[in-house]
């Protein structure tokens, strides 16, 4: 029997860390705790939930490169709707003016 791996996600400057298992998307965990976080499609297409991975490791499920470019990923950006945690993580919201997609969801 495989045991669940449980980690924490902390929103930089936000509420207490949220416990989630490694099969849950970060955005789903944030929504479950009613944390205000920008999102729209929840499918990795729009880029509204783009955020900075400050610490920790994640794996991203498939997404559109128009939502997150390879360069952005190399710079530490992730999509909360497609990210599953591999460790405890700290993420940071992007400033609303730093990405046009964030204006719609924040």
C-alpha cells in the first residue's frame, strides 16, 4: 500500500501554511482554504495563476506555453493550477502589473 505524502504550501505574506497531499494542485489547496489568489481557467491555458516558486519543489502537469514560457519556468515561475508539490513550498503572488493575466483575477 502506498502512503500519501503530505506537505505544506505557504503563500509569502499570506495566512498560515496549508497542508496538502502530493496529488493535490496548489491552486485547489488555496481555494479549499478560501485564500484569495488569482485564477481563471484552472487548466494551464490562461496564465492567471502564474506565481513565483520561492522555495521547494513542484512538478507541473501539462500546460500551454502561452500561459507559461520555458524562460519564465527557468526564472522560477509556475502555474498554481498545474503544480503539485514534491516538498514543502513557498510561493509568491506576482504583482498585478507584472503580468497582464493577473489583472483579471486579482
